[in-house]
């Protein structure tokens, strides 16, 4: 397995690679940031995802975390726990999606560990550099709230009987706007940023709790699929949630448009600690953690 | 769980900690090196290890990888996959051993991920800095071969009916000589270095293959428990294997002694590619990967 992973990374020039006790990541300008996500079969995915989709998603969700801090993706460490004997067809399909995402998000795998396990458990730890990390705790009352892209596609793919192609594609191979996150941070824009992995309802609550403020957002402003609960109460959007002062609005629009991304203003942070969706939040859909087993 | 891990790390001053999408590791002088190891219940441990031992070992085996490259341990990312509902007694015991090892090896946990999984699967990714990384591929014919410490204790604990206290203790809470590895590298000594995790037989083969040479070692010189097969063909020694030019011998002895470690010369690297133990290698004991399930 290690040889095949190594072969899939052969296009990357790395000073010390897979094979030594430790690997030497590429250096970069600014602060190193690291993030990590684990995917467990039966918990985080089922037969709706091909092995290649799983490989893609493992890289994409980690790239999303880096981009949402304003960090340029740089390297990844892979921990693969797979049943024995190895299902070669599964592994090769997985590797295809993994390698495609590694190219797309610029996250070469420089090391890791492979072990046997009754269950497929995949962890990726990623590193990247940021000249200006944007934390979720730096939001201020009066900031405008923005989201990138189009929310609720994964929910549509998960719940709808006739999901759109775009929804199916995002659910299987999400493409988080890491370049937009980096560009916002490096342009000196924004106060607080994070990615939407558990849905706007939950993630906005986290941003507000960390920033010590509240929020008021408007359903008609939230871009995405038709059903409001899918847009705000499911997750796996992997879009950006950004708090930025009002005077940056024009510049943010221009920056996003120039890179081919959409940024939509959905409300604002408030002095009052309540986190309000005008008209009320829909019930949380069961999170993937609780229902997909 | 995250709160408890965070609380256990409260003594460490970290600029951006657990809670954001990504964490900012402490910086250090020299090249960043990262390493990662996964432990799966039933594969890498069984009831011989307490949960606290498992927590300790997860940190220790990763510290060992850093030290064997000459890198000062600096930070760790933890990926915990545990069954639901959470076994609180297991978790608290695990956390005790983990926190003790974090202190001992200076590897504060700065982030990670916790997920549900039918099986306990634990991954740790660690980072450290080295001003002079020592690879396993830099050995040269004529180099003397050295090992630190005392080999075969984990094998004794695993196989013996009456293992010594020292053997039991090393098997449960190994204490790899990371400080010695760092000191050797920073003193500009040695050509190639790695840790002994799979036994001298297998690991020396790897060092020779990577360095493009062979080796000749002598059983009577190999320090450790009485049985030769336990000393060379089991693993979990977490000691250093070092190749260094003969003229460094006195300095190496002095350096190790001054730090309270033992370094023993066991043979040399050869032009000829054969990897020879005088008198022949004992049969490999089944590795932990194959038999401890």
C-alpha cells in the first residue's frame, strides 16, 4: 500500500518523503496551521459513496478546514486502518479519488501509517501556512455575516428522492473554496471565519459563542437549495462562514467574483447573545454522526 | 471529550488551540519533521495494557520516531475513534496515561478529531524540529553500528511466564531515548539513525536497504535480555539504531553517558549487501501486526 501511495505522489518534490521515521513538510510563509479529520465507514460514509469519493472527501474536508482559517494547503499525513486481507479493488479506487484531491487541493501526502483494523478508519492530518489566520472567535457585533457558494446540496443528495446532479456531485466530491478563504485572509479582509461542516445553525452558534456575541440572519438571504432545513440544519456544505465589517462589503464582492466564487451577505452579528434566524430555526436534521451508522 | 483533553493541556501556552478549524503549532529552530502512528484495539494492544498504558504508548511511539530523526518533540494532533456510548472509566484512565506522556515527552495536543467507531482506533500525528535530521538512508560502508539501551524487554513481557518488572514496565510504558537522538543529531554525530520498533532484524534490514549497503553484527555484543530472538526478532524496543563513523566512537560514548543513556557498538555496515548476524538470524517472532489480534 505504501509503495502505491508513494507512487501516486511521485510528481511532488519533497525533501524527505515516505519511508523515514518522520517526514519533512514543505516550508511556507507565515504561521503553520494544522488540522485533522477522521472518517469511519458506517459512521461518516456508506454505500452512497464510492471508495474514490471517500478518498476525495477525506482530502477535501481537511482542505476546507485550512482554507477556512486562511491557510494555503501544503502537506498531509495519512493514517489508513483497513481490514485484512486488503480489498485491492477498494484500495485502488480509493487511491484514485485521493490522488485527484491531492492534486486539486495541493495537499501531497508526505507520510503516515497503515494498519490492519476490522473497520475502515481513515485519518488525515494536514498542514498549511497563513500570513493572517482568521479565527472563529474574532467576530464583533455589527459585523456583516457572509457565506460562500450554495448551501444544502449535501442534504438534498442525502434526503431527496430526485437530487440534482449538482447536489449529488457536491455530496460525493465537495469542492470547498480554499482559494477564496486564503484570498480573504491575505487581502486583510474579515474578522472571523470558519467552514460550514455541521450546518449554518450549529456552526453560526459556534462562531457566536467563540466571539461572545449573537447573530440575526434572514432565511430569504441564505443561498442554496429550496428547503430551508436542508440549507441550515444538515451540514457537509464545506462553504465559508465569514464575519466582516460593513465597509469591506464591496471589496469582498469584488475579490470573490474575480476568483469565480460567490459570497452572499445573510445577516449580522449582534451585541445580544441570541443567535436568531428570522422566523425561527428549523429542527436540526440528525447529524451524520448520529444517523449514518 | 474535547473539553477534558483541552483541560489536560491547560499548562501549555499555545497561541491557537483546540476549537478552531485548525491549530497553530509552536515554532522551533530548524526543519519541521512530522510523524504519525495508529494503534488499533485488538491489533496493537489487548488486555495486557491498561487504558492508561495505551495513552502513554500512543505518545511514546510517536516521540520515538521524532527522536530517531534527531527532532525535538513539539506538538501533537490526536484522532480518537471510540465506541458509543463513551466508556468514561476507559477514557479517563486513557487520558491519565496520555497526559503523563505528553508532559514527559513535551508533546502537547493542540488539536485533532473525535469520532464514533465500533472499534477503538487511535492516531497521533506529531511534529518536532531538527537542525540536522538524520535519515536511515545515510549509512555508509565502514560505519560502526550502535544501539541504545537494552533490547528485548517487550518480547520478554509478551512471551515470558515470569517477565521482569523492567520488562513489564517497558512493554507498558516505553521510554524511548528521544533526548539522546536529539543530542546526537545536534552534536553533528552519526550518519544514519532510526528507531527499533519492529526488531533489529527487520529494522537493520531497512536501514541497509535504504543506505544501499549490508551489515555484520555480533550476537554477544547486542545488549538486552538473555534470549537472542527476543532481542532481535520481536520489536517494540523503541531504542535507537545508529550508524556512525568509527572516529566518533569516543564522543558518542561520552555524550550518551553524560545524558544517562547507554550506547553499545554491535557491528558495522559493509560494502557487501548481505545483512548478517554472526551465527545466523533467529526466526522472526510473529510481529504484533500478525498475532496480537
